[in-house]
C-alpha cells in the first residue's frame, strides 16, 4: 500500500508539472519535447499505482513505451476525429497530430526511467 501511495504522489506531481508546462510554455522545445519525455513517467507511475510496484519494473517500462507508440500511431489515423471527440481537453489528452519525434521523446523518457530503476536498485541493494 505504501508503494502505491508513493507512485500516486509522484503521479500527481508529474501531472502538475505537465499542466504548468502546458499553461506557461509556448516554445516548441519544452512543451513539445520535454512534455513528451515526462508524460511517459506519468503513465509509468499510473500503472505502478495499480500494480503496487511489486513487479518487473523494466517490463512495465517497456509496456509504457509500447502503449505510447500505439497512442502515437492512433494519432496518425486521426483517432480523435474518428471517435468524434470534440472536447478540447479530451482532444489534447488523446492527441491530434502524429510525429516520429514524439516517439523518440517517449523513448528518451523510458530510457530515463530505466536508468532511474537501475540506479535505485543499485542504491537499495549494493553488491
């Protein structure tokens, strides 16, 4: 239970950062790229809230990357339009434009997550 709460708190903090980025940043780099790097951290934490953190963290991270790529590919076929989503917030969450660069940003976010997992495990149980 404690692990789920930690992941939930981190998730809330990441969402807050994403909202601040969305509201305050109007440049292409931070909003478009850093936001996409960070969003996979939010998805990872969301999944861990349900799994309780007692699992293969790298497998979860890989699953987050696959999920992110699927969402991006759905944007390529204009899934928001196909589903008739008109609400601005839902369209933003779903995404409306495909970019290969977004996939690279998701990969970077997952790479940072993997590095964090590796470092945490080394600190937690040194050899």
